[in-house]
């Protein structure tokens, strides 16, 4: 993949104001003129001390542990130089709840001589107040994985018109449905997102299983930042 280093700066959410009257803004940098390799990062938060924390966490989520450079464009450039076969590297920022930022990153790598490429994604949920990431386990009560996984399997089987996991041809392993990537849904609940191959064949693409807040309510941690923003 031939890349021309070219820098754009675009204010994505400049001038957004939160409930406390603070300014929230994000910028996007591009590594190539085609706009296939980009990185969105925070440039202003109501709490100035939270900004470096969120910037650090965004870079960690986007590029992984190996990239320690904190300058957004330099981090993007370094990552791009290490993965020459990147076809695209994108992301999206949203505000699904008051005081919450959701950061969704994705990539696609096409290796020479293979039938299809490899894609991946990650979802991070952050508090605007301190820039820290909200871990999925903190959203739920203790020993949540077994119960939530059972709910996910039940919903997934229903969408496939199946009764038992034993009837599903692709995988019969309950552990394959253990949630890793969780996204706050616009439909009032959580999207549990699985990459291709995890619970379905490549041709089926990424799989998303939605569970409403009402269904999840018995398992939610009432002290979590997410629960405190829900209205039951």
C-alpha cells in the first residue's frame, strides 16, 4: 500500500457544551489523502486534568500497547509504518449518555495472495469527568459473565430460529459467546459485538446481539457510572 503523508486537522465536535457548561472537542488527523487511515482524539474537556488521561486511553485503544507516542499524528504515522498492508483504519466518537464518550475503532488488513482480509474492532466507553475507561465488568454485578452470556445465547438463537445451541452448526461452545466488545446502543440497551469467525462464519460478517436495559436490569451494578444515568 503506497501512502502519501498528508496532514489534515478537522474539528469534529468543536464547541459542544456539556451540562456543566464545559467545552468538549475532538479532532481528526489523516495519514493519507484518500482518508482511509485516520484517528479521532479529544482536544478539550471540561476538566483539563481529564484530557491527557483520555488522550492516552484513546491512543492505547486505537494502536495497542506497543505505541507509546502520545502525539496523535505521530502515533498514527508510526502505526501505519508498522502495518504496511492496512487498507483502512477508522473510528467514530459518540455521546450515548450524559457525561459519557463512546469510541469505536476498526481496521482492515489485506495480505497479498489471500482470498480476503482480516478485520477487527474495539469499543471503549469513557467518562468525560476523568477520562477513564469504563470496564465492562464494572457495569454488571459480580459473577455476571455466566448470566449475561446465557441471555446473549438465548437472544442469538432466537434470531436464528433455533432452540438449543446444540442445533447451531457453527459453534456449540458457550464460551464463544462470552462478551468482550460492548457498545451502548441507541435502541436503549447494550450491543454485544462479535467479530467474523467468532460466533458465525466469515461470510456472515460481524455479529451483534442486542439486549435491552430492562432485560439487563437484574444484573446491572447500581453503583456503576452507566446505571446512574439510566431511568427505570
